[in-house]
């Protein structure tokens, strides 16, 4: 009789452990599905698009977002919750043409993501040059000349051997 009770107790215990295992998977940490930076030059606004789905919002959220501009720390934001699975953060930060922003987002349970962008001023003068074409064309001419010399030498050597 004691053996039956012990066996039933073990079955219930195993069931509870399996059930807790499934729950643990749902609150386990993971990297954000999307962590994307964008910069609006007109409004001087850096926006961060974060996708971080979770089942238990009070226990699982993005707790830290860090922003660097040209490798200098400009923002270090700490959070205690996450309002939605997909959300946007906006920061007004002055930037110049070709400044580089790097962002970092961390899940409080585990996992992080980063993104890097280079700011492009739409009004900056574009630099265009035909130098690349000239260089490429020059290389082709040199290669054609070398090939012609090798071919002529080879034909000349064959002609000398026959005579």
C-alpha cells in the first residue's frame, strides 16, 4: 500500500517538474528580435525600434538601453518594465554628417542586441569622381598591353624554333 502512494507521489512530482520546466522556458531571457537604429537629420532624433516579445511583462523586459555617438557614451537608460512587445524609443541628439551611433539593448533575464548606423546629411554635397573609372580603365589598358607583349613573344619564339 505504501508503495502505491509513493508511486503516485512520484508521478505528481514529475508532472509538476515538467510543468515548471515549460513555464521556465516562457520567462527565459533572449535577445530582442529586432533592435534597429534610425536617425532623422531634420529633427535631430535618434529612434530605436525594439521587438522583444515576452509572456510575463513584470518579469521579462528590456532593462537597459545604451547609446554611443562616435564611441562616446551619450545615453544610458535603465527601465523597470516594457510597455509592449514592439515599441520605439526617441532621443533628441545633435549629430553631424558621418557621425556614427551605436546602440545596445539588454534583456533583464539575459541576451542583448546592438546596431550601428552612420548619419548621412541629405544636404551634404555628394562627392563624385570619374577617377575610379580612369583607374579601372588604366588597369585594363596595362593588362591588355602585357597580354599583347606575352602573346607576341610566344609567337616570335615559336616562329624562331621552326626556322
